[in-house]
């Protein structure tokens, strides 16, 4: 180390600025960013008087020719494929300045309970690979507001994320029995959720509205069952798309999964209710068919009896004109009995009436349960996003 005494720690000033938020991968919990790094330290062995060197106060030299602190990013999972900056700037007072830009793929433990209305905080930690805190001491800018403003001025790309703030802390750690001081930059960002709302949340909600519309269909029709199965399969496809987005290592079940499973369960319950009502109506229709067959035989017998009775009455009318009023009354009673039989045939059976009552009660409870479920889920979503 370029110090006058080996017991004296080398101070390294470090500063980081965010240039681009390229991607945040929820599946493998990684954070991909493009950052600018500025480091400055003093080399006590490289001092000169600019008056003796034609007023030369700064010089650019290759980085391999001077000592450099072995600073690494702790969370980095892949090495930067870009070559580091080959030069450093050396001033007359011995201060060495190093500027570099890095493409960083780092780990980031994400909290996806509130997905897609989530706010993530990812850290980038700078530490020395081999020096202890007695040999190397980090110095940085402590004003978080100023650091955030500098990054907001420099940031160019954010894609689906919005950069909110950046803070920096310095803390002591122990790595392999060596006490070190590390500098932790924490980047806070919020997901732009409009795309997920339009492409995922609203289609699932539209499928639920279609299921509501199926309540207007007759309970005993087979088309209602096929329609409900089709809508249920559509929600299943949306769940398969969701599996590819969310990480498998999540400790909590995300709200969006609860949202999909809840709607799926409501639709499944509606399908089972439709199948049950259809079973009741088919039971009633089978009993009606057997009753109709017996009624046909009875009608044939009654028809023959009525024809014979009419012939007898006609002969009596011819013989006795005074009995005309009595005949007309008998014919009126016979007509009334026929109309009563027809009205009984048009009436619904017992199980059909029960099925219609169950369908009305279930439809009301189904809509109320869906509204209550959606209101609870969205209220939790909004409260979490505000906090």
C-alpha cells in the first residue's frame, strides 16, 4: 500500500451512480443494472511540484502501473464482460482518481407479496477482497438526498421500473475471520404495474364477469355447463402464465396468486352448482315422462267414453229438447276437466321448483361472495402499495 507507514490505513473515497435499471428477474431473484463508479485515494509516494514540471498538475497513467484497492461487488453473480477502464488520473498532490462503468448482475432478495404493485430494494455492497479495516477504510458521501438527485440526473433507462431513491451506509462485517468495513448502496424502485393490470388482472376479472353472465342462463341447459368449463379453462391458462413470472422460493404466497385461486374457486363452485341442479332437473323430467305415458293411455280410454257419451246425448237431444240445458252443463264440466289437465302438464315438477329456488339463492350469494373477495384483495393491495 502506498502509505508512509504500514500501520496507517489507506482511505478510499467511493461513490456510485445509477445509469440504467436494465432488468429485475423475479424467477431467479437477480438485479441487472448499469452503474458508474468513482474512486479516489492518496499515493504518498507520488508527489511533485507542478512548477518544476512546466505547470503539469495531472497525468493519466495505465492502471497496471500503480497500486489500486481490490474493491469488488459482493452481490455480483456474473463477472462483467466489459473491460475495466485502463487508465487512472494522478494529481501532483498524490491523489489517484479511477472512473469506471460496470454492467452488474447481482442477487436481490425480492418481496413479491404485493406483485405487481410492489416496491423492491436491491443492494450493491462494495468491499475489499483481502484488506482488513486496519489497512483499508472507505469514505463516502453521506447525503442520501444528494445521492438520489445525482442518480436521477444520470439515469437513462428504467424499462418497467421507476427509480425512487438511493441510500448509502457503511457498516463493519467479518469475512473469513477478517474484520472489514463495507459500503452498501441500496436502490429503491417501484414496478410500473399498468402493463400487468391490462394484460393479466383485467382479463381474469373479465372472465369472472362472463361467469356472472352465465347466471342468467337456464339452470337445466347443457350449454351452461360447457360455457362454464370454457371460462374455467381460460383462467387456468392465465395461472400457467403466472407460474413463469413468480419465483419458486417465495416465503409468502403473493396476493396475485390468491386473487387467481380465489376466482378459480368461485368459478369451480358455480360449475358444481350447475351440475347439481342439472341432476335434480333430470330426475324430475324422468318422472314426468313416465307420468305422460300413463296419461296417454288414460286419455285414449277417456276419449272412447266421451265419444259414446256424446252419441247418447245427441240421441237424447233429438228425443227430448227440454234436456238441452242439462247437456250443455255437462259439456262445460268436461271442457273444464280437460283444461285443468293441460295446466297440470305445463306446471314444473317438484325437483325443478327446488332447483330454481336453489339457483336463485346461490346466484345472490355467489355475486356477494365475489364482490367481498375482490374488495378485500384490492384493499390489501392498495394499502401495501401506499406503505
